[in-house]
C-alpha cells in the first residue's frame, strides 16, 4: 500500500541542481525529502511525504493523528528501510 506519511521539516537547503530539499523527521527517523511541491514549507512545519516528495502541508495535530493511526496498523516499518542518500541508520547524512 502506498501512503503519504507526515513528517516534520528539520532543515531546508538547495541541492547542487537547485532543487529545494529538506531533512524531514518521521517520529525520529530522518530522511531527505524533495520540497519542490511545497514551496511554502518552513522549518518546523509538518508535511505529508509520498515516495520522497512532500506533497502538502498539514498541522501538527493532524500529523499526530495520522502517525497514531499508522502505528496502530503496524504500517511504519517502511520508514526504517534505508533509502538512497540515507545514512547507515536511515538518517540523512
């Protein structure tokens, strides 16, 4: 099942190609995410991420509800799978 997962924007930077990227924390697991589709996202905002792209902003309460629901469904394991560009522990680095 493909899901959009909420995360909190920790950093924002331009990559060498000029793409807006950010480090997003998903309950402590940090991933590099493309922020091009959410140009108004700021550090501290919550965004919904699907396949490495932030697709919308949401408020903190909604992010918490979604995370709680996903945890209850045991659907958070994918976050711990290392992705290209992730460090050894799934953290961007």
